[in-house]
């Protein structure tokens, strides 16, 4: 379920900003810029759950927050307690999918090859995270979508050009590659983040909101 639920904002913007671990100091500024430029969904490392709590007040209602790097049911519990609304796992498992279902928490199971994708779908997860998507390139998009069937698919790690390719192929959403947030871990000029964000949102806006495939 995406309309109005935890994934509602993501179904409209089709983009995820994935914050690298250890970005607490600049996270509020960076997240605010991303929201202003059209990103409404962000994920944080399972080791940085305190960031989600800090963003709840300044950006509550304007963005939805998830967690990535999930590996255990305990990670899911801690993430949900911190305010995470959905979870992405680099390696999916039936145990994690079931744990997320018990918590009514949308969960995307990591996979790459067609066989891994089909297996992940069989776990009963909300959808599949193709991770890392840039390894096989955008020409792999239709093959990944075919393996996923009717399951929601998120492409993990793509350039602005790749956003268009994955979304047009039928992906539910795309995670921006690490270059989007490259400056926030050090002393780079965070102002350039605005321009990079616009490059992504311009591509996603051309495709438009998520619409389930016609049956």
C-alpha cells in the first residue's frame, strides 16, 4: 500500500536520499535543502537513528524517514522506535521480512541477480531493493523488473540519468548515488547539494508519480 501510507510521499517524488553513516552534524541542513528541492524521502544508517529523531520536529510532515543497512529484527525495532517508517536491507531474508510484517513496517529486501530478486519477492517483503544497481547499469532495469513481477522495486544507487531509465522501466523509486551527499561528511561546500538535488528531481518530475501497472 503506497497511497497515503508510509510510502505515500515516496510514491509521489520517486526519489530516496541515502545519508552515509556519521553525518549527524550536517544532517538537518542537508535534509532541509533536499526537501526544498523536491526530495521527500530519506534513509539513514541503522547506526545513526538519532538523526531521525532530530529531524522529526523541523521536517515533520514534509518528509518521510527510513533506515538502511538493516540486518536483524532488533535493527527494525530500534529503527521504528526512533521514527523510521520503512526499512531497506542490503541482503534480504525471510526472517527480516516476517519481522517487518509483524511491525507493519514496509520492508525492501536487497537483491541483485534475477534469481536473488525472485527469491526476495518470495520472502513476502513489501518490495525489492536492487543493490547496488549501478553495477549492472541501466540496461539491466527491464530484466530486474521482469524478475520482480508485481513487487515494488527500488533501484539502489543511480545517477540522475539512471533515474529516468529505471523509472521509465517501471521501478517504484530510485536511491540517489553517493555523489548526492558527498560533501556532508567533511568540510565541502554544502551549497552545491542544492544543484545536485535539482538534477535528480528534474528527471523524476519528467516521469511523474508512481502509477501501478495496468493489469
